[in-house]
């Protein structure tokens, strides 16, 4: 559920999801890739003891 909401509202995951869809990936495959990306981000945050902050370019 977190990846589903993130792919709609989180700027980083939304851009990643849209990029995968544009590349021709099925929606479910793109969503699973977002799940993995979210887990990698959260794992890195825990490992380095950082809080989430988004700085737009």
C-alpha cells in the first residue's frame, strides 16, 4: 500500500513509476519496482540514521 500511495503522491517514486510505464513496463511490474525502491530508500535511512527530507531540484 505504501508503494501504491507513493507512486501517486511522492515526487521521487511518482517520477520513477512514470518512467517505467513510459518504457513499456506493465503497471504491476512498475509498482513492484517502486516497492523495492521504497524499501532500499527506507533501509538506507535506517542504516545512516537520517530522516526523510525532499529537496526539489
